[in-house]
């Protein structure tokens, strides 16, 4: 359940069955070339901020964590840290 994210339909359709490695390479590349392919983020710092806000491991942008189970484990840690930070802010 914790791996559900909002993804606009047009982006979901564009991604289709694209392997994670190629999809992430394209995301990183659209920031280098400033040409959006998936969504409108074309600045690498904006992409990193988006990943942090959504508890997505930033290692994905550099080709790491492409095995789904590794991704899930890293994301669980990020989400737990966010929940902990929020809890201690109450």
C-alpha cells in the first residue's frame, strides 16, 4: 500500500511497460537536455526535491536500486524517517 503514488494518466500511458532502468535514465536525461518526456520537471534539483517529498530513493536517478525489492526496502526507510520526523514535531 505504501508504494502507491499519484501518476497522471498521460504520464502513466507514456511510461507503459518501459523497464525501470530505461524510465529512470530518461527522467535523468530530461533534466540534462531540458526536454520533458515524462512530466514537466526539467531541473535536476527540482527532481531531487520531488523525490525527497515523495520518499523516493534518489539513487534511482543514478541507476541504483532498480531491483524492486531493493527499491521497496529503501523507500520504507525513507517513509519511516518522515513519519518519525512528523511524530516528533507534534
